């Protein structure tokens, strides 16, 4: 399955240069669902929603020649919702990941060594991704309390299998921030005819999970029975669709992460700051989407030293952490089923050809620079939906690492996604 990098690069560059895009719901449309008031005449106060993905990946990696092919029931999610009244609603999401169960750890403070105890053996995960109450006051101002997604980047809203083209979720974003970033706190949100906004006060990250390969992504708390909240954080998002077919947005995050560590072993603050900008152009046939994220961690050297001394049974990476990281992507697609030759042949079906470029460096600035953490990926493939909400995906990706030799990672992926 080896392909020439020159042929693949030429095809992808030509593909992107001709602006091959596809129609998807705008991010503002997705966010507007959260603020839609309940009408008392609707047939039921209870509703539910579900989605899932099953993936196959075959790896041809020079960095790991013996890497096994993978079959993964990546996730199945169920989202119940209950409207108590026209202005109060409960939303939840329970997600089963990788077909298994989770594990939790507990710190035994009465043990002389202060050991961590793992209660059950780790398999996959069963997570409550969302559980919150929304108070729908008016379209421009609403309040949400509980557990919800942090509104950074595109991945937080383009989360279901028919929202994104690739077999797995956004590579660039997932390299530096949590795959599904959910926290507990309070949010105000609203929208006008031109703007949508979210502002959150949430629990902070845990610096013990920061690493070379995934920057602050591993700081998302979840290993223990409870979530430490000595350090809080703020996050926000602002989007506008003032121009036809165009969505523009910015998002950000700021908070300390040193006092949420399992033990008080870091005596300086570890502030995490993240800025992100995103844009999307959409028509019935074309979509072009891009995003950039930049992040900064204060006292990264002190965090690296503290993490290197963590106990083995905490199962943290214990690798150096960078003070700066970045991630960016551009993707484009063409909805072939909307073009005249196929529109009459496959009515009510969807066939999307896509191409994508990801670039990210989780060790952009550090005293322990690791060249292999600077990565560049080109990918392309096809999405086919024989009926709405059922999607089959095929993708080929070519990744290069910033190292002098044996730096290529080629991956062929197939996926099935459903939405109910």
C-alpha cells in the first residue's frame, strides 16, 4: 500500500487548489440548537439522540514497522434531553469508547508512601461527556450549569461522524488539546442575528498529565473519582455569520493548572493560555474550512521537572513539556452528488470527495526540543451516505516527522458512522 509521496502531494495540492469543498451545517447552526426554547405544544418533553463510529486502520509506518492493523469500535454515544418547562432543560451525553470499561484511581493519604490505587483494570471508557441544566431566558442571554464541552476550535462542535470528513477526528486539534474537552462549571451563552457567544467558568487542568507528544491534552482530569477544582479556568467563543456563506470565529482559554495536581509538588503557577481562530465557507456544493491554535504554558521547565518525579503507578507520561505549541489545518471537499452528472443518478444520497492538510508542533518552544513532535500530514478520501445519517468513509494519510530518517507514517483507514 505504499504510494509515492510526489504523486500524492501533486494530487492533493491540485485538489486543494481547485477548491474542492462540500456542504455541511454551519457551526452556528449547531450551536443554535442549545438555545432553542421548548414550545409547550411539542409532542414530548423527552427526546434522545445517538451516534457511533467503527473504524479500521492499516499502518505503514517507518517509525514503527511492526505496528498492527487496528479494528476499533471507537465510540457509541447516547444523548438524552428533557425539557422541564419552556425555559428549563436538562441535556446529557453518555459515551462508550473503544468497546470497554473505564478505571479510576484513588490516592491513599494514610499510606506511608501515599500510593495511588487503581480500582479496576483499564479497558475502554464509559464517560459522562455532558450533564447540565440550561435556563433559556431569551435568545441573547441564557445560563447553563453542570458538565459541558469547552468551546475551543472546531472539534467541540464538529463531533459527530457526519460533521467531519476524516475517519478519526481532527488530528491537529487532538494533538494539543483534549480529544473531547468537557469540564464542569457555569456558562452564559446567546446569539443575535449576526453573533453567537459562549463564556464559561470551569475547573482547570491538571499539569501532571502534560507531555511532549500531546502538550496539555493529557491534563484533562478523569483518572480519579473526583475532579480537583483548586484551580479554575475561563473559556470563551465568539462567532459571526454576517457575510453570506461565511462563518468566522475566535475562541480562548486561560487558567492555572499547578494546584490541581494529585500532590502539592509544584510550587510555581502553571498557567495555560490558548487562542484559536477558525473560518468556514459553505455552499450547497463546496465547503472550505480552516483553523489555527496557539498555546502557551508558564513555568514549563518546572512542570517538566515535577512530572519527571511522578510515581510510576500514576501512569502519566513524565516527558518534558513545551512552553509553546501550535496546531493548524485546512480542509476542503466537493459534494459530488450535487453535481449534474450524479444528482439524478443518486438522489437523496451523498458522495463527498475531500482533502486535508494538518500541521502541528507540540514542542514548539522548549529547553528539551524534540524534533519528532513537529508533524505534517496530508490526507484525502471519500465519504458516501446511501441514506441520510449513515456514512461510509475511506481515507489515506501521509504524515512526515521532523527527523532526518525513517520519518514517514502512511495510514489507510475505513470507517462507518451512524446518527440516530
